[in-house]
C-alpha cells in the first residue's frame, strides 16, 4: 500500500493547475454580475424551499401537519430569509415581475434582467427538486403511486398554482394582476429611501406583506404573483412524472402566473410613482452617458442645498446605485416622475 500511496502524491504541476483554477474561480466570483446571479439563485432557493415545504405539509398531511395559514407563514418568512440571504448583494428580488419593473422604471439596468431571472428560475427549480426528494415517499404514499394534477389525490399543487373549480381563466388573470399590483405598490413603499423608519426592518416587513396577501387575497388563484415561483417548479413536475397535464389543466392556466404578475407589478409601480413619487434614484440606461445622466437627474434640486448619501439597507427591495439624494427635494417635485 505504501507503494500505491506514492503514486497519488500531488506533483508540482498538479498543484500549479489547482492553484490556477482556484484563482480563476475567485476572480469570477468577484465579478458583480456573478455575485448577483448567485445571490438571486440562493435567496430564491431559500424562499421556495420553505414555501413549497409548507404546501407539502398541507397537501400530504391531510391538514394534520399543515394548514393554509401555515402555507402563508411558510412563504412569508421564506421571503424574509431570502432577503436576509441575498439582499445585500442583489436586493433579493426572487421575483421576475419585480425585476422587470425595476428595469422598466429605470431603477436597474436591463443588462441585469437575464442574470437575475436566470438565477431566480434555477433557484426555484432546485428548490422543487429538493422538496420532491425530501417528500418523495410521502407523495407516493398519499397519491397511491399515481402522480396526478387534479382530483382528491392530486399532488402537482405542491409545486405550482392551480385554479379552484369556481374560478375561470380570465377571472384568475384579473386576480393575479390586482394582487401583484398591490404587492409591488407596497414593495416600493417599503423600499423607499425617504422612509428612514423602515431602515433595517425591510426583510421582516416584506415577509409580513407576503403573509398578509396570502391570508387576505390568496384563495382565488393561490396568489402566484411571481413567475419565478410558479413556472420553474411547474417545469420540474412535467419532467418528474406529472406530464403535460401540468400545462393543460385549468384551460392552460400555466401562462397566467407568468404574464399577469408582470403586468400587475408594472401597474402597481406606476400607481405608486404617480400618487406618491419616489426618491430612489434611477440608473442610466443603455447608451446614456453617466456624467450627462447625473447632471440631468440632479438639475431639479436647489443648488443651495447640500446633498448627503442616501442610507443603504441590506434588505432593500431592489438594488440601487450609490448616487446622492437631496433630502430637501419634495416628493411632489416633477423631477421624480419625469424619468419614469
């Protein structure tokens, strides 16, 4: 055995190769877009593991181990833990609709959109895989070995949303638009820099917000309100054995939790900006010159005021730049809305 051991001693060349690979990995991890991708991946994974796990308890436990209130708490505090996990790096959107609105309203560059959404989708997909693995025997026992989408022993609803019998496709669409609009409006309010009393509490308050939405508005469509929450687990169930019915059920419902939340979030964001205004600075988009952009965005402020840096929070709803914000600039100033 001593002779065999000498054959596996690391040589100088192998050490150099491993050291070079380690340096490349460290260099890649320092890139901002890589860190943001990983933050969205991990924060979404954390949120979805807690959320889907709570649904599994309700469905598989015959209401002995879980309830609808438990599902709301699972997703709510799952969101809180997700914000704590990745909020300091990416803002922990965990929601493609929130990311879309952040880009559409100039709070974030469109270049980040695919990075964020890909991270969210992969994190959500892996969370579905995790819950499937952890609860596999319970799923088989409950369903009798038949993985069904509808019926008294359906288990596909553990992973994605489906309509109850009294709802129609278009009523569900309207429901998702309205509920997501309320979500986005409240997220803008929570994340505003002009609300210093919110600093340090955003993660917990956002979790409460999701819980309250579930308790008060979640019955009709399951409050998907998040393409990243619904579509990746649905795709997973397609490959895991539930088949094409996950897309065909409820009059091809699958596209509604993808499209309606994006529309609703945009409407909610616009309503907040029109009625309340915003002090959160926007980022230069596309070919805009940063210097010219900075002059344009700050020209509306009185010149005799001293700007101070806006406080940063590790649990912000959306990542923002580090531009200074004039504390004396009124929320009713047209300069806040003209850029949106």
